[in-house]
């Protein structure tokens, strides 16, 4: 038993819990009749494989009749049946008998191969309370590229298209580039040099005129400031000369304290003592109220 558990767990040692294969089962496929569409019975995740069919029903027939009951699924990818289980009820078997079966499917068959399911009856009889359930197994890593944690996962490597070097743009072959880089006649260079030199001389002259103007403005401003300051000083001197000053003595000395304390003692404030005592008693009374029932 231990060996079987170990062998069973070996293929999944690298899986995370979310990526391990899991099992499940369908609801009753024959709940609404003896035919059913598989897309209404089973989920359809990638990697779903059907590994068994469990069914039961009650046969309804006469004792002398022979009846065959087929539980089957058509082959969705071809002809015939992908699954078919037959129960033969021979003459002498009693009607009202219930049959229960679990049919394993080995190896598992992919969900995509299962076409329409049905209960087919040959002979004079019918089935009562049929119940057909499919068991399945889902491998999330059916496609290894589903998740990087799947065994066999290969990182995506984008395809880099090959480019013909001759088809790339060559700036040196562009007509506009050729025109822009073409040699210019020497007289055009000389004319440009003369224009640049003339422009530079005119700019120098303009700078000199501007400097002279600014210098004249600065000198005028300095002259005005000096003149204004001279006038202010003259007015101050005139005002000082018009004033007369006198010498005077102000008597001073020591101012002695005229109040004196005879007994050098200050009595306590009795009213303040009474107020403090009353507040203390009131405080103790309030504290004691906290412990009363």
C-alpha cells in the first residue's frame, strides 16, 4: 500500500496545490429523459478526461420478455460509440428489478470525444428512475504552457523576423540629403563671409553708442545725487547755527525709604486657613463617597 502511494505521488512532486490533477463527478445525466447533451452535463476545462460511468435503473418488463438496455455515448470525433455498456435481461427475469453498475474507463478518454449520451432499449420494456453519473479527472497541466509551474513548461521566446539589409533605409542615398550635403560655390561662401563681417561691425558700433548713452545717464544721476546731498547738509548747518544752547545743572542725590516695619513679623491669614481646612474636609468626604454602597 505504501509503495502504491509513493508511485502515485511521483509524477506530481513538482506541482503546486493549485496545479495538481483533481477528480469530480457530474449530476444525473438522465434526469430529464433518456437522451442528453454532454455540454450540459460536464464542465469543459482543458485536460478533462472521463474515467468511469456509474448508473442504476429499474427494469420494467414482462417475465417472458427479453430486453437489452444500452448506456452509451456517440463518438463525437467519428462514427460509432466512444462508450457503450449493455445489460441483457433474458426471459424469466423479473420486472421491477434494480441494477447498479460502476463501469471504469481505462485508459481515460478525453471529454471532447464524448458525443450525445442516451439509454437505448431493445425489446418490449422500459427503464424507471434512471440515474447516470460520469466521473472525471482534470489535469490543469494538460497543456504545459498553462502555467510556469507545470512540468514541461517552456518560456515563451518571441520569433525575431529576419530583415534584408538591402531593404533598410540608407540616408546617404536619399536625394534630399544629397542636395543638402552638396558642395557650394566659393563665391557664395565669400559673400556670406562679407555679410557676417558687416553685421558684426554694425553690432559693435551699436554697442559703443549704447555704452556712451548709459555712461552719460550714470554721470547725470551721480551729479544730481551729490547736489541734493550738498543742499541737505547746508540746511542742517543753518538750522544748528540758529539754535541757542544753555548750560544747566540738575540736582541729584539719594532717595531713602520712608516706610519701616517695626516688629518685622507678618501674621498668618486666618480666613485663608479656614478656607483651606474646609476644602480639605470636603475633598475627604467626596473620596469617602466612592466606597459607600
